[in-house]
C-alpha cells in the first residue's frame, strides 16, 4: 500500500512537498483553506513584485529621455494594476492546480487540524472529513505581525496585505520597519510618487546586511526624497480623520496620510491541534526540528515559514522537496542537508540588493581571514549602455584555497546575477572557476568575472 501523506497548507512548501512525494509514489492529500499557491502568491512575493514592476516601468519612462526618447509623462491606473495583480494570482493558482492534478494529488478545500498524531480533520464549511496519515507535513505559513500598539484597519493603517495597491495612493506613507519588507514598500510607493518616511530603529536600513550595500540603497532613497528617521522605534499609531500620527520612543513623531507596518511575521499554528498530536510548542513556535524538519513526533514535519527558519518562498520550496524525499526514504541513498547559510536572497528595490553565504562584515566580526574583491558596475560597458552604473559586485573568498564563501551584489539585475554566486557557494567553487568561464559581453555579469579574478 502506498504511503499516505497529508499536507496542511498549500503554499510553496506544501505544493512542492505534494508534487515531489506524489511523483515518488505517495498517496498525497493537500489541504488548503484559501488559495493553492499560498500567501506567497496571494499576498507576498507575486503581488509585491508585480506592483514594484509597474512602479519601475513608471520610473523607466521618466528616465527614458536620457536614452534618446521623446516621452509623454506616464501615470498609474490603480484599477488596471489591481486587476493585473488579481489575474496573476489566479493564473498561478491555475498552474499549481494543473501541476498537482497531473501528479494525482488530491486537493481538499478546507481548514485542517490534527486530532492526533495520525489523523487530520478537515472542516470544509459544509461538514468535516477525517484523513488517516502515515506522515503529516504542516506548512501553514505565517501572517504579518501586528504589535499591540497599532490597530490596522486596511484603510489608513495597513499591513503588507492591504497594499496591492490600496484604494488610493498614499499622499504621505509612514513605513514602520526597515528590514527587507519595509524597504521594498518604500521603493514601491516612492516610485509611484508618494511621499515616504521610513522609521529605522538602528542607524542603517537593512540592519542585517552589508553596510556598503545598505549605503547604496539609502543614497537612492534620499535622492527620491524619502525621509529616514534613524535610531527611532515606533511605539504607537494614532488615527485622525485625515491621517495618522506615528509616535516613537525618543519623543519624535511623524504625521502622514497612511502608515504601513512591516515588522515581521507570526507562525500560523493556532487551532492546528499540534499539541493533540504530541508536538511540543514553545511560545507559539515549534522549536524541536531536526535537519530533516521533523518535530519531536518523528512522522510530523514542518515546512516553510511556520518552521521559523528562513522565511523565503525559495527556502519553503526546498524544504518541501527535502521533506518529501525524506518521507519517501530517498535520503538513505543520496542527500544533502539544507544549508540555510547558503540560501541566496534578494531585495527588490532600485537598485536591487542580493546576497549569499558569508558577508564581509560577518567574517570581520568573527575575526576570520577572507579575501574581498569588489568591482563597480560602472566598469562594465552594459551599465553605461543602460544608463545606470550604480552599485557593485563583492566576492568573499578563502585566501588560502580561493573557494568562494559568499558575495553581495547591489545594482540592476542583482536578483538574477546572485545565482552565479549561489551555485559557487553551494558547490564549493573557487573564484578561478568563475573567472575562467567566458561570460557574455556586454553584460552586467562581467563585473562578476572581474571580481573573481
Ligand atoms: C510582502 C512580502 C513579500 C515577500 N516577497 C518574497 C520574495 O520576493 N521572495 C521570497 O522568496 N519570499 C518572499 N516573501 C516570503 C514568502 O512569502 C514566504 O516565505 C512564503 O510564502 C512561505 O511559504 P509557505 O509555504 O511557508 O506559506 P504560505 O505561502 O504562507 O502558505 C501557507 C498556506 O497555508 C494555508 N493554511 C494555513 N492554515 C491552514 C489550515 N489550518 N488549513 C488549511 N490551510 C491552511 C494558507 O491559506 C496558505 O495558503 C515575502 C513575504 C512578504 C510578507
């Protein structure tokens, strides 16, 4: 009899776990209460990048004169943009459904919860159904964290889920949170012409990133007129009939038309019945996860944001794949553990920011000897042709062996270019392996091969 796998939550983690396990011969049921494709496709990655793409085209039109074009000023049609975002989500859901159905996965619409360690109950509105499982994957994702000092209403005080786009463009948006999500929203709204103030709790935006990288982004924000309120933590948001006042712990306050909260996320574990199945929880999170993503109950796995590891869609997908392979016994044959330190990530600002592996600042903090090479995009013909020579490529390597340990890129196409370094970092390639490869000319990637020399 085929192994029965029940997956609760159909985001990138759940969909990938389902298709991989089904392909390997499991009898798979995927339980999803909302959109197959998950928050990633409904609220997070896809809609945010779609709205950012529109804002960037607007900026491109404004900059096109410098490339020899006569242009009319462009403006945004919010209704058309909203339609486009919805159609993209629908299209991606259709693609996911086709893929799952083609692999024979049963899709059950409803809310799942664990009754015990081998039973999932699904409430589909009109009744309930009980599923018996040999293994269970919980991939229920996360939702925006709402602090006790703010009450989002979706009109003036927004979470990231209210912004694709909101009914009207904010005249003055106050963004709370200067991590990855916060800076993407600053970029999104400032490219549409909204005035934006960013509350930055430390002294640099993107506090966990390379300071040189953050500096390039800050420079762009200042050029656009974004106001940076550094060293301030928001402690309250008050609403007035025509706007908001965001109060900070150092006594300063900012008055704006809207406030957007981008201060992290919370795992979706409420009502899931994890305790009934014997899974140990600590302060809302499942802390015990081995490198196969197993909880203390060995056949119950956690994948994606709910696992509390690295909250990225790409990581969720890889976790889903690794779990399915483990459930199906493949790891006894050939397996590489997922190494979160080697996951590439990108921030879709202008310029884009991307990194992978060891950062120069971390190597320095650890007292580790590294070789750091940095090449500005301005040295490539492609950047000059495109009329945008901002940013650089930085490669961190081992001075003794030449093995590439990490890298940061800031500039156009950084999210694409970082893949070269991701392959290098994951596979222990040396800088000379990159430098010996013949890259396309004229291309921004030439800065990568130069930095690898
Ligand atoms: C604004 C924003 C932008 C982002 N952009 C990017 C990006 O560009 N690139 C990137 O890699 N990451 C990005 N992320 C992160 C990414 O969205 C998440 O890491 C990803 O969605 C995690 O996937 P998941 O499968 O864990 O969960 P989700 O995508 O959250 O899916 C979980 C699913 O589980 C379902 N569910 C929950 N509870 C139940 C239940 N009890 N029964 C049935 N179904 C249930 C939900 O309806 C949902 O569909 C972004 C995040 C945010 C907030």
